[in-house]
């Protein structure tokens, strides 16, 4: 299996560390940042295989990050999973319209389920 690179953009330090640890244990290379602006820079520089993106972020929110990713030719094809506590239909619709591959509400998914979703999206990319 290819050594996939995952970028986690999450402002909650505990969740960022937890997902980094869990994904590392699964054999993924993980990059992480609490900042939307920094996440966008990292996506452009490091070209991850998948991005796990929160909506509530420092400097730039997740929807702005997603918009910027999808208009850039270098990042528009990177799969993005939104992982957030926002469950409002308009947020879900907006993110899916912009091209997010999935929209997960943190309270409804344990990390192992999120990892299953990540693996499923990555395996369908090949």
C-alpha cells in the first residue's frame, strides 16, 4: 500500500493530536495545523493525498479553505473530508457543492470510523 499523506486542519489541539496519532498508527504520514491559512499553504506545498478539514479554524474558516483548494489547479483534485461539529444543513450543502468528498459531524463518528472513510476514499481514488 502506498504511504499516503494526510493533512489535518483542526483548531482543537487535542483532536489534532489524537487524529495524528491514530493515522500514524495506521501507517499514514500526517501533517497538521490549527490554522486555515496555514492549512491552505501546506496543501499547496506538500500536496497531501487527502485533507481532513474542520470548519471552525483560526484566520480562515474551513469553507474559505475549501473554496481556495477547489479553485486552484494544483489542489482541486485532493479529496477533502469535512470533520466538524456544525450540523446545519446549509453548511453541509455548501461544502458538498464546493466539492468536499464527505461531511462528518464529530459527535457522530469515532476516530476509527473516520479512518475507515479515509481509506475508502483513498482506495477509490486509485
